[in-house]
């Protein structure tokens, strides 16, 4: 069942409530399962890890096909606590109840080549270094295993220009800083999905599916990528 995290009442912020409500609304509307279907994600009899699982909505969807093992990790214990209570209400046998662990990229507490499938949705914009994070995801993935990731492109903030005057500008500033310095100084850095694909190819993964759920003014808002780990990994020093 995994570790149960005790949460103080004041830890549930307005942002947490809004995030959890939206996440489970997408699950109820079938959006979460549609995303998995678009990437042709299969979990039956597989060992599955969801990195950045948040309140667990993706774990509920992943559990439907009865994976052999299902693990979710997140750095936010508030999400893990609320996720546990919601997951237990929504998952019924023979669906697999996931183990929840407090952890985060770029260091995952798992041995090399542990999982058949690793999902990491909307986490990449927040990691300090894209290549380091992707290399760690590949490390825990078995040869021939599947990595499914998503992130925000340059079109994402354009939808919110009217509602949040500063947030879109801050995201573009973060992206500019990252491009110039290679450092993510501001949370939620926008990404170029082609660059992500190049990194994946360089660390021994083959791109199987690239999908965009929508574009804004011709710019990708959110990208979805599925890749397969090669049987042999390129030498990182070459």
C-alpha cells in the first residue's frame, strides 16, 4: 500500500485544491485515459512508474489494465496524502492499488532497469536540467521499455494572457534564461519538444510517437512523446 503521509490542515492550499479538482475532472471526463490511448500506453502485467504523480489521477487510469506493479512518486506530500484517499475510493480489485513514495527527479530511489513503463507528465518544465532528468528516467527503465513524457511548449502561456498578466511573461522569461544559460532559475520553463526528442535520441531512446493536443497561434501548447529504450545505451562520454 505504500507509505501514508499525515497532512496538517493548513497544508492544503488554494492552489492544491484547484489542481486536484482539475486533475480528477480530467479523469472523470476521460481526458486522462485519452492521453494514454493517444500514446498507445499498455500496462497489463507490466511494472509501471509514474514520476510526478501529483494527486494520483494518472495512477488511477494506469491501474485499469492491472499492471504487475504500480508506483507513483512526487515531491509534494500534500498531493500524496490526498491522492491516497482518492485513489483508494476509485480503484477496485482486480485493478492495482499503487505504492506512493516521496521522491523527485533527478534522483529516483530505484535500481537500474526496474520498470517496463515510466510516465512523466507535465514534470519536465520544472526539472533543473532536462538531460539529467531524462537520463535518470531512462536509467530505471528496462531495455525495450517505454517512456512517456509531456511538457509545455511556447504556445501554452498564450491561452492565459488575459487571466494572468504576469505568469505568461514569467514563463517566457524563464525559457529565455534557460536558452541563454542552460539553467532553470524560474519554475515552469517552456520547452522545445524537438530539443527533448534530440536528448532522448542521444541517451538511447527511439521516438515512437509525438503528439500535440493543441496549438495556439501556430505554437505547440502541450507536447506528448512516447519513446522506447534501446537494448544498448550510447556511451555518454562520446
